[in-house]
C-alpha cells in the first residue's frame, strides 16, 4: 500500500493498520487523531497546532443534556480546517455523552478530495475522561 502519511512514509511502515480503511482515509484519520491529542503550545514551531487545554471548556457540558459542546466543536473544526487540507466542509455533531464518566462522542463529517474526486466521510471521535481522543473512520 502506498504511503499517504508523511510520518509513515519516513518510517517506511504504517503507524497503525486497519485493513478495512483505505490508506488515504487512514492517513487523514491519523492526522485528526494527532491534532486532537496535541495541546496548543506543545510544538514550539507550531504553537497553535492542536486543541487548547480541555480544562478551558466547561464541565457543565457534561451535566446538561441541552449543552452541545459548541465551543469545543468549534475548536475541533477550526484546527482540522487549518491543519488537514485534504478535507473540507467540516461539520461536527455531538453523539453520546456520559456525565458520570466524563466521556463524549463527536461525529466529524467532511468532504475528502483525492485526485479530483470528492466524497463525504465520517469519523467518530470519543473524548475520554483523561482528555484523550480516539478516532475511528466510519465511511
């Protein structure tokens, strides 16, 4: 499989492998995962790469079902738009939330363009209690 990810290309092997996900989408998934799990200021040469500290977002979003994490969703969309140029038209929806375990799901829908072909894809992201995001390619 050809390498679409710079890091994987330099390593000469995939970082993670999922045979059910095409290489191009897998590369985008890996980049989104790195973006969401990096905090702004961690990279000296790209101080705005990643998300702000999650403590800046109110815990009340977990406590009130009417809240939809709008500030966090805006930050996620903004950082992805800036640092993942292969996708456009990014929309983020709130999935399941779990107040007792401080977990939340977000569905990222975006257009992926490759070789003049565009299709809509979804990525399911889960924010866990420790501030880490997992990212799964959906379609």
